[in-house]
C-alpha cells in the first residue's frame, strides 16, 4: 500500500507531503488544476521516463519519493532479495531529475536503475490511465494481458527459448547450403587443382635444395676439371702422396741414430698421409657424383620450374604450396561431405521445430483454457458497471506458420458485444468511450486479483459517463477498496461521494507563476467540493443539499 508521497519542485508542485490511507482515496479538482501531475509524479517513482520538463521552472531539480508498506508474503520481497536489497517491511522509492534531464533512482536509499524501479512498480501498483486505454484498444497487447492474467511467464519463456533455437538452427542450415552452393560452383576447378597438386606433391623446403642442386649441376664440368686436377696433384708420381711417402722412408732409414728426434715428425707425416688418402677418397666420390647421372640437371630444372610455375599460378610462394594444397583438399572434401552435413543440420531443424511446436501448442492450450476463465471473470464484473448486456470474449486463433514467433503461434484479441443481437467486434469499433472505460475497469479488477497488487490507481475511469452509471462505477471501486488501496482521479460526484478519503487538487497563480496544491478535505470542505462538482462554478444551497443527500445515500 502507498503510505506517503513527497514531491519537491515537480512541474507545478512546489512542495507536497501527502499521507495516504487504506480504502478508496478520491482526488478531485477543476479541469487543469493538475490532477494528472500528481499521478505523473508517482509514475516517475515507478520508473516512468524522466525529462527536464518535469522540473519546476527556475529550479535545479525535481525530487519525488513514494513510500509503500510491504507484507512479508508479498512477491516483491523475492525481487528485492535478488537485487541485494534484502527483505523489507517498507519500500521507499525515490527519483531525482535535474534541469538538464539527468535522473537518479533509489530504492531504500540504494542507487538502482529506472528499469528496476519499473519492475518494482509493476509488482506493487496497478495504474489505469488514458495510456492504458490505448493499450487496451491495440490488439497487439491482448496476448500480453492474457498471459499476465494466466501467469504463463514460464511457459512463454520456454516457447521463446525454443523459437530462438529453431531460428539459430535454420540460420545454420541456410548458411551451410549457401556455402555448399558456392563451393559447388568451383567444384570442377577444385578437383583439377587438387589433382594437379597431388601429382606434383610440393614440399615446403625443397625449392632451396633444388636451386642449390641445379647450380651445382650447371657447373659440373668445371667442377669436375677442378677435382681431376686436385686428384692428379695428390696421386701422380710427383704428387703429395708420393712426396709424403718418400719423406717418411728417408727419416725411417736414419731414425735409429736420431735418438728419438724424428718420432714427432714421422707421426705428423703419417697423419698427413692418412688425411691425404681421405681427401683423395672424397675427391673421387665427388667426381663420381658429378658424372654419375648426366640427365639429372634436366630432372632438377623441370621440377624446380614446375613448382615455381604452380606458385605463380596461385599467386603464392613455393614454400606455401603444401598449405594451399591442404586448403583446396579440405574445400573439396567439404563438398563431398556437404550433403551429410546438410542432412544433419536438417535433422536439427526438424528437432527444434518439433520442440517449438510442442511448447507453443502447450502454451496455446493454456491460453485457450485461461481465456475462458478470464472471460467469465471479466463478464462477471460488467453487470455491476451497468454493462449487463455486454459480453467480452477472448479469441485465441492459430496464426499461419510464417507469423509464428517468440510469443508463440497465437493471435489473441478481445472482442465485445454491447447489446443483444449485436455481433462481436473489436473493442475500438463496438464500444463507446464510456463503455471502454468501464470495460477497462473490469479488466483491471480481474488482472489485479491475479497480480496481487495492493494499490490500484484509476485516472478518470468515469470519463464519458454520469448518473446511475457513474454511481455503479463508484460502487465497484468502493467494493474493490475493501481488499486493496484504490486511488481514483474523478470528475464524478457519484464516485467522489463513495471515497473513504478525499483530497482537493487546485491551482493558483502568484507572481505570474502557477502552483498546484493538494489539500485533504474534512467533512465540511468535502461537502463544498461535492456541491461544486454537482453545481459548477456557483455553489448554491440546493447544490449543498444535493451533496448532503449524495453523501447520506452512499453512507447507507
């Protein structure tokens, strides 16, 4: 229940501290006095959009605080716990808006977002205003209202999750099909390239090796001559080997008389002889390699040139050819395995579609069952509101598949007939303004019973009606106030007379500045206000007498 509303520098309100009571709370005043401003201020605390235009002219900021008492069993306690605010017996919502349009929001003195304020507000306050009437007239909102009434949030979340999964699976299938189609357009080229590369089988490090071998083979004759000259220098009669052996024999003949002085020299000559023999062997091996395969140069050049030509063809390097070969092979393999992938993705789409249809069909069944209950509840509210001949009917129709979505596969629409023999039709085309206000009241009463809201606010619910009909609306509001706090902005004396508490909203102008004030009425001032509502600008004794009669009638 809303227990207090404190307003500072909000539009035309300079300062206001309002203490509210349980029961039916009535707000009245002349047209233009600022009754809607009071509700706008409360709406700001409940998460409505902030703007610089809400700040009273000449002030730096507007500040609005709303205080609610909370029973321990209220569902909002869980919401507070989830946001780290803990269980509370009292909820204080505050909103500050600067003249630059910036805003700050608080819940129990903790900074929060405006969105969180809106979540809190929806849990504790039910508001009906002209905007809500527009919501009711728009069929796109009817499904949401029915789901709210039936408490289908969990079922709706399952449908939303299933639809998102189906959408993702279809997108994956479409992407795979497109990729496969693009790959198939290049299939002939890919097969040719893969075969060509497989035949050549390039290796990442062979270009340098082939180039080096080619260079060697191109100079083979000159190198062979050098090798031959080196061999002759080592192996001829006047060569190094012969000289080393002669020197060794000469020293050996005299070594007995050398007292060991020749030992080191002989050892060195022997090692030189061995290494000379190894050098000769290496020279002979190199000679054989250079003249072993006269056609080797042609083979090496052909391979090297083929590799370089293939690299140029694909605008890459020889060393990158193996990686490119693997890439082309994988693309080709993907074509070959593409049908299997498409089949698997198609099965996934089928499974997701089945899951969506199951969850959506379950939601549809619950909507249809809830629609019957909802219609009975709403229609039970209509006779006390002087709409005894009216019937509200909720239609739940299955949409074509191309219009299925995250909210399911249904179109929900509220239809009404206001008299015997009339056909059912859309609210906007069948019901008058006064009838719509009363139907909205009936809907709000039914919805509030399922949401558990303890504060209900009605802004001119009696618009377009009067007399006995207005009295019926007042009676229903009075009855509703037995179980919840009801705030109603009204122009109807019949409604105002039923209030347990009455506030007068008035506007004055001082120093060319308008100012809205709110005064709580006692018995005498309430009598005067009801007389004004009955008579108009000039209050007569007859109007006061009529007000007394109205008060007495409502009290009986």
